[in-house]
C-alpha cells in the first residue's frame, strides 16, 4: 500500500523537484490543508502551522520514495538540526478528506522565512510573478464569451486564442452560488471540461481577479494542466473556494457559456452541456 503525501512547493507537478517522488499515483491536482505558506530566502516555499488555506497536490508514493523525499527535505528525525519535519494532516479534495504526510519548516529554521504567500498557492504565486514566458489562461465558463469582454472594454487582452483546451479529470458543475443564480466551476471528480486557452498579457490579471472575486474569496486562481493542440500546457484558471450543492444558472449565464464556446469547443461537448441545462435546469438555450 502506498503512502499519501501532500506537496505544496517544488515537489509539485511541473516544479524542479517533482521527480524526487518517483512513480506516483495522482490522487488530486486540487488539494488543500491548513497552515501558513511563506517565501524563503532560498526561493522555495515553506509551510508553518496556521489557519490559512494552503493549496497543493495529493499523491500516493511508494515506501521506497519516502526516505528519498525525507533526505531532500532535510528531515532525519532531529528537530534541532532538521530543516523540515513531517506530520500527518487532514487534506481536503473535491472528493472528500484524506490523511496524508505534510512537511513543515522546523521551529529552529524560521530565520529563512520571508513574506507570506497571500494566495496560499506556490504554483500560482510563481506563475504570475515570473517575468519571462507567456501567461496562458483557461476559460471554461462565461469567460469564454467575447461579448462580455467587449462590454467590459477588455477585449484587447483576449485577442490571442491558442485553441480549444481539454481538462481531464474534471466536470463542469454549477456549484458557485451567487445571490441570483449558480455559476460554473471545475470540480475534480472525473470527466472532461472543454474551454478556451488564451495567451494573455499581465495586465489582464487585474480584470480577471476582479471578475472572479478573488479578493472576496469567491473563486481562487489555480494552475491546471490542459491539453491544447496536442500539447499539455500549465494554465491559469479559477475555481470556487466554497462549493455549494449544484443549482440552476440563469438563462443569460447559460447563453454566455454556449455562445462563447461556439466555433471553438467540440460539437459533442456543446450538445452535452446544452442537454444538461435543459434536462437538469429546464433551460432551453440555442447557440
């Protein structure tokens, strides 16, 4: 039986130390636990006990890999000399809760800490802070609708459409409860979500943060790995923090999704979504 490990820093997929995990069984790309995440003077993050939400990934690794990761994290069982210690914590995912090992920075090493990572997500922090390379954005809901961009006078940020993106392992569910209707979310419970992948300038982030309610903790930014044009791309997207039971979107919101996806998403996906809106919510929308 494998060992469950929650990773939040350079051991995450796409980061420089991911290969230290060896052969892994991915359990959740979106996982979170409580603590406080910091930058360090060495440019890797460190987790300390706290009450913030810290986001990462959940894997099942082999017993052979665990001592390798222990060595990499500077953990040997001596709290006065170890860089990190590990303990079991409750890890939350879209499928439920798990107990898993988590590495925390030792009390004796806090001098290496710098600023708190406000969003609690090292991959997002690194992605938006980098100064080189394009920013890819995966839009899957009403953000696919170009008419909304025009109305907000931000359509110039969304001119470079890379193509249709497919996000495996997720379903599109209407679990973002607003006072008037339910909006869409990507929920990691299996399935495939199609959307649009844009290359966006850094100036687009202020608009997206505001639109998605990041500052009021409605949606949070996340990094997902999307297949587009036969290539896996790490993309910025947004997912709901406090998911509700699924409920009905408005007719306008459903129209924006179908209208936005037309001529980019697959016909089969659009028809399935159209049928879901009709059968589940009695919303009969043409596109």
